């Protein structure tokens, strides 16, 4: 007879699924080279209430506003900074100054998250 899953079992499964989704998203984001690739990553997001959805939503907001999503983690912001560096050679990005402004805003936000960080 199959053992009944407890609430703690379900919680552990949700946490594991979220961690797996985060790892997969971070791997894909680290491979993004162009603005179009980043937009495609957002478009191919999980459905609502699925693990990893918030990461795609944060990225979508970031790409639309070139501002810092308030719910972004420190690790997300690090990947955004790296991605912005790669965008500097992307011909689709016409306003390179916007990239510099976005990088500066991210660095300020990261310092607030981790005061000892001084990127």
C-alpha cells in the first residue's frame, strides 16, 4: 500500500521543484547572448503558479523597463548584469546608455541587498 503524502512531503516537493526550475532558468539566462533570446526566454515561461514562473516574470519586467524588479534575488541581479554586458554588442539595442543606466541601478539595488557587496 502506498504511503500517504504529508503536508511536509508536499512542501519539500514544491521546494525541490522550485530549486530545479531556478537552476534551469539560471542556466538558460546565463546562455542568453541577445535581447531577442532574452525575450524568447520570457515568452517560453511556465504557466501561472508553476515553479520558476516568478523568475520569468521578473526578467520580463526587467527587459521592458530596464529597471530592477523589486522581488529579484541577488543571484538574478548578478545574471542580469552579465547579460547586460553581452547586450552591449547586440545591434538590436540602440540605446547603449540605457544599458549603462540599468547596470548602475542594479548595482545600487545589489548593495542594498548585501551591503558588503561592492561590485
